C-alpha cells in the first residue's frame, strides 16, 4: 500500500468532506428565493450545476494542481 504524507491525507479527507458538503448543498437548494432548506433532501432533484460550482476547487486541486506537483517532483529528481 502507498504511504501518503500526513498533509496529503488531511487534504484528501477535507476534499471528501467538501464533496459531500457540495452534494448536500446541491440536494437541499431550493429555487424559491435561493434559500437552503435543511429539511428537504431529495436525491431525484439534484441541482448538478450547483454541485459542480461548489465542488470546483476540489476538482481543480486533484486534477490540475496535484498532478502538476507530482510531475514537477519527478522531473526534478532525475
């Protein structure tokens, strides 16, 4: 198994939390006055555009920034 550093583990768990939080926001978002209603949780009516907007920082970090750092580290070690 790969041993990740503590910082990577923390970032991974924070990213998972942020993804779940984004999904929660996307499922509880009401179009009425743009309010968030906690008691209304509907999996059939997910506002995917809100999910993608709120979770964008996580996707950018893990798809763009992190691979760039790994590649840069590999190139510099050669």
